[in-house]
């Protein structure tokens, strides 16, 4: 099992708008690509940081999902919408695997 985690931080004053846009994106990804992505809000630590988490059977499945999303025009447009509410340079990806 592979766990993919993407952490992002929102610009000050844009938390509500960013959360709405992220929820719409996650709903779209599940409806269009069949992958459920969980949205977690940081408790403590950097203010405005959230984590997006998805689970995949293996690294190949994760890579296939990532390639599909990169080629998805609607998913790209959603990223453009998010660009003005997220802090540039504050996105971090982590990939974990079960032992």
C-alpha cells in the first residue's frame, strides 16, 4: 500500500475560499478518476497548512493516477484557480509505503 501526501499552505485571508476550491477538486478527482483523496487540516504548526492524502495499491497505480491527472484539462484549470489562494513554494509531497 502506498500513501501519497501533498501538503499545501494557503495565503492569509483565503482559508475559506481555498477550502472550497480544494473540496471541489477532490470531489472532481473522485468522480472522474475514482480516487478518493482525504483533506486534513493541520492542528498546530504552520497556520493554513492542509494535507491531501490518497491511498494506492502500489507505486505503479500511483504513477498511473498522477499521469491521468496531469493530462486532465479540467484538473489543470482547477490548479489555476487554486494558484491565487495558495502560497507558492510551500507545496511538499511525501510518498509512504507500508512495510
